[in-house]
C-alpha cells in the first residue's frame, strides 16, 4: 500500500456549498424567529456547520440577515411582470401564499433598529425600485409603494388574520384596485 492509500480521507470543505447552506438556514431561522430571536448558533446548527462559519462567510449577524432578506425576496417574489390582468394574477398568487414570507420577515424586522434599517434598504433597492421602473410615470415610486402596501396588507390579512379566507367580492375589489395602480398612465395623471 502506498502512503496516500494509508492516510485517512480528508474531507475538503466546499466554500460555495457551505455558504449556500448557511444562507438557506439563515432564511429559515430569520423567517421563523425574526431578527431579534435568531442567533448565529441556531443558524450554524440548522446548516450543520461549525458555529464560527456564519461569521467567517458573512461577517456579522446583520450582514447575514441582509443576505437572507435579499434571498427571501429573490426566492419568494412571485410576481407577474405582465401588466394585463396583473390584479387578478396577484390576487391568485396571494391566495396561494406567495409573498407571505417576505411580508412576515419584513414585519418582524421592524422591532429591531438594526434589522429595520436593513429591511428598509432591501425593500427599497430590491422591491420598490424595480417595481417603480416597471410601472413608469407618473409617480412610479408612489404607485410602487402603494402596490407593495396593498399586496403586503392583503397577504397579512388573508393569511395572518383571516386563516386564508377572502370573499369573492373583496378579492374582486382588491384585484381592481391593484390593476388601477398598474394601468395609470401619463394621460390619466
């Protein structure tokens, strides 16, 4: 037998996969517990890595939270970029629980000043800015804010307070309201 064959197999760490596991665990832990109750040890345990690795890969809990929040937005932002039928499509997606994780995580972040600052930045850069660009004038940012507020409020009410229920009349009204915000053009300003 050669020396190489006698030596125990050394498991090499795959930094890309390790970082992805930590991020996936952070998404779960922050979504479930919120920023204040989530700990780096919880995240490392959930991801099956040493407790020092979240800091090695992300630096701080706040930086990991920001990365997790961006990932939550990316992974859960089921959004139709088709303007025709936008209101009806978004109401269907809300019924199917789309965007609920985003809403819950953003709301839980508001309780902590550091997490709130991160949430506001991520919300502006990764949600409102692309939505405003898609909407176009007039008052694209204001309309984007209103669309997000309505969509988040509907997700919170339907899935947080009303156990997934919404009357057909209320759903039709919400779809019309969402559609009106999208359809507003410079000629109707």
